[in-house]
C-alpha cells in the first residue's frame, strides 16, 4: 500500500496505520481530534484502540485481538532527555486481561517519522510474515519473513537485507521476537536500533536492543505469525521539525533538564555508570530488606555486592561510546557488556548483552540465589535471543526452586530434572528447555504461574496421596492477576503492596506506582498518604507512558530545587522537574497547563483499563486486587525469626506491649498476629484507594466517576451496560 507521509503538528501525525495480516488489508485513517486530545497517545491511545476492537469474551489468541504500538506526542524529540518510549498493547495471553508493555529504542520515534501515531495489527498471517513500513518511499508491505528462530540471527539477516538495498543502518529500526515467544505465554518483543558509537572487534557500531517484556505481547506477535516489523525513516529536518507550538520553549525545557541530569547523576545514583542495576545496593540495605532473595523469602544478602551496579560498572560494563537509548538523552543509562556463553547453540561465543537492568539482575541473581554477574548476563542474553521476558522467567524459576526446596516438587515429577538455589548450570539449561518446550515440565512452565500452581498441586497429590497443597503454594507463588512480580520485596512497604495489589491493573508490575523507594525513605507516613500516593504517582508514571517519555530522568535524578518547594508539595515526586516537563508539554501542544493538571488527564486511561478488567472479571474484580502472603510478611516461623528483631519491634508497636513481653511469645503466635495486622492494613489501603479513585467497594468505577472524568462517552454500549449492572 502506498501512503502520503503526514507532517508532524504538535508532535502528532494524526494518522493510524491498520494492518490485517490475515487478509493482507492495509489502510490508514485519520485520528478523530476528540479521541486524540482526550487520550493523548501512547498507553492511553493504545488502550482506547484495544477497547474498540474487543469484547468481554475476546480471547488473546483470537484473530480480532489487536497488537498495537503507540508512541506519544512528545516521543522522538531529541531536544529533550528520554523521548523515545513506545507502548505495546494487546490482550495478554499470560493474564487474559489488557496487557501493556513499555519499551525504548528508536521504534516509537521512527513510526512517527514514517507518518503514524499508532500501528494497529489484527488477524493472523498464514505464514511467517515481516511488515515493512518504508517512510522514504511511502509504502507499507507484507513479505515472507526469514525462517529464523533466534532473535540475533534474525537481526543480522534483516539488517543485511536493508543495508544491501541501500539504506543507512541508522535509518533502519525494527521489532523482532523468537521461538521462545511462540512456545510460552510470556514472550517479549525486541526493539532493535543501530548504535554507531559502540566498539566491537573489527569495527565500530552495532545494533542494540530494548525489550517490551511484560504481559507476553511477544507471544501475541508470534501467534499472528509476525516475526519482524521494520520501519525505514529518518530524523525530521529543518526549523521546528516536530511542529511544536513554541519550539524555543521546548528547546529551553530540554536544555534545562539535560543540565540537571548531567550535574546531579554523577553525584547521586550514577546511572550513567551503573545503569539501573545500581538499585541493587539500595534495596539490599539491612534497614530496608527489599531485595528479593530465594523467591522473596529474604530481603538482603552480603553477596549482593557481587551483582551490584558498582561491580558491573567496574568489571563488566563497556563504557566506550554513548549509552543513551535515543539521541539527546544525557542520562546515558543503557549499559551493556560482553560475555562468553557457556551453554546453548552459541556456546563459547563472545556476545554483547544489553543489560542487565535492575529487574533482570535481581531476578536471575539474588532471587535465584545466584551471585555470579556473568551468569546473569548470559541468562539475560538467552532470554532476549529466544524472545521471552526475563522477569517472568526468573520469578517462575524462583517459585519452582522453592517448590523443590519444600518438597512440593520432586525428581519423579520432572523426569529427574531439578532446580536449586545457586545451581547455575540447571538454571541455564531450563531456560533453553522452556524456550524450546523440550520436556513436559518445561511445557507446563511455559504456560505461566497460574497454570503451574495447579499442575504442581495435582502432581503432588498423585505422588504423595496427601491433601492438595494449592492453598500453600499460593502463599509464595509471586504473581497478581497472573503476572509475576517485578523484583521488589514489599514486607516493609505497604504502599508498594497496594501498588502491586490494586494500582497496577496489568498485574504485579512497578510501572504504575513504583513507591517502594520513597516509602522506605518515609514519604507516606499515614494510610491516607499512601492511598493518595497510589493516585498521584500513577498519574505521572503512566502519564509519561502516554506522552512517549522515559521516567528515569524524572524519577532517578532528583532536582535540588524540589527541596525548596512549598511545604504542602510532595518533595519526593520531584516537582521542580515536573515543571520542566510541563514546559515541554505546553511548548509542544500549545497549552497552558500546570504539571498537576497535565498528569490528572491520566485518570482517563487508568479508569479505562479498570473498566476493561471489570468487564472480564465481573463482580469478582476486587478479589483479584490482592497479593500473596509472601509479599506481606513471613510465611513461616523460620522466616519470622530471620528478621526477628525488626518483626518483634513492629509487633510491639502494633500490640502496644513492651518489647520484652513480645520476645517471650511463641514465634507462631507472633507471626500470625503480625500477618493478620498487615493484611488488615492492606485491605484498608485498598479500600481507601478505591474511595480516592471514585470506585465502589468492589473496585469497579462508578458511572458517576466515568462521566466525571469524561470517559463515559467513549465507551461501547455493551461496556456502559455492563458497568451499570456491576454498580447496580
């Protein structure tokens, strides 16, 4: 299909590209200005397009389930730090509800440069397919994809093909996934872009990757038989190339934030040296106990320094060249390095690994009882190469290790194969088995945590003849709504418990409300403070997803001016930097809004996502807003005693008894009392959150709230009727 490239106006192309891979139909359509202005872009626009395509009975594997890629109006503008985020949106095969995944690289920017605010893919191809969007020729085409199962082999073939066709590597960006995405429910999508600054043997420059890992959208991509999506485009040129309402204001805002990043980061988190793996040391502090160790059983370990950002920065990360995932970002936190593989088809090869990020370092490190950073990098590479989510894979493996530890799994259940804390060889072998679905055990694991709990329970009963252990397994099967936890142990952060339980509607992920760090620092002293934070922080975090922005220059670079703001302002939300983001937004879109008002718009899509969940979960919606006991506190007496001093002190305050009286109590009694209190606190927080949101006691938005935020008129008639009944 030929198309006429749209010019950018206020950061928008005002065009959507829709491709049905089943019948080959390709079309472009204008975005209704009402829809564009209400949903803004990114995650919000993606959720709206998803809502228009599905019904409450649509299955993630149905032809009509769309796979949507949506950047935002502020994405792709290198004059401001961190502006090439894109959102992938679809029904999740892992959770059955709307899945959303944020990813970096250049794809979001280039899809706009080619002329589109969103790409919407429906149908299923009959054979492996590659979508090519050529912004130079104004042509969209479908072609047969190379029959290659490994991502990095496919990367080379795609890059070579388009270079040989005369394209500069910097003008080629693409998405891929691999055989692991076809064989699991938690496939990831790799976003490839050329980095001309990095050095490799025999030359300079190679393709690097970022991932859309969460909620299994790579599996949707493979289910549609899409192996790759290629965009050929170039940076817009000329004065005010992005159509800003006030280009000088935009550039001034970008210069201001870049200066803050350059001055503050080297003195604080050192993201430009450590990447996000620098967070390991903070979470591992004795006072916080928030680094998950051995499936979240413990919260710190002295060996954590072996896998810390400092260790990677000094020993494994290659600092030559630039490390921004998009031009113009002064944070430079996209770290990586070289490692020699010890397993797999590429054994003994030296490969480049993008990462590990904090989540992967903790997931394959402390949470598996592994303290070898090169093992973590190899596991990271294999997951990317197969196209599977590192977080989901690692957390499921930790659950299985604990099942072996506690006797719920045995060799008889797995044809002699075992997983154990610290066993690197078996862990790597199991990653290969999962991705290739080589054994019955691997096949069951590939279906996700919810399925695994049932499978293990059945096998245990069959093997032992004892009572079904499902209830016990659910205490440490670390997921919410089917999505395994991102890597934070939440015993000491009620706010983060509430985030995982209720504020994150895709399941247990930190994208919506990453409150643990500021909660540990004492930002939210009361229950009401915590409930409000579950409103205000998702507005900002998910608001950035709508605009096409990275959160890190905001959340991980604390602007010193924020400490000087008025006393009734939340210092921890970094308001001085938020004002810079407001200047960027207003300069691009021609508005005159405060940062608070800009981000309040996010309530629209937060309510939309909850509405779609409610249409699937029905009257049980609120029951899914909960977390495993392991995320709340000690699930057995030994784990209570592992942090006895802290737990006793906490219980002393709860029971209003002297510490020596608490110490005389039996451990079992103390643990039960502590857990009962913490669960009640979480219930109260969730209800307070519902109240603040304007949802009913079952977690369902009221009709009044949906009308108040302006969402009601954008809902389908079936949805309006369903929500009205659920509130009846």
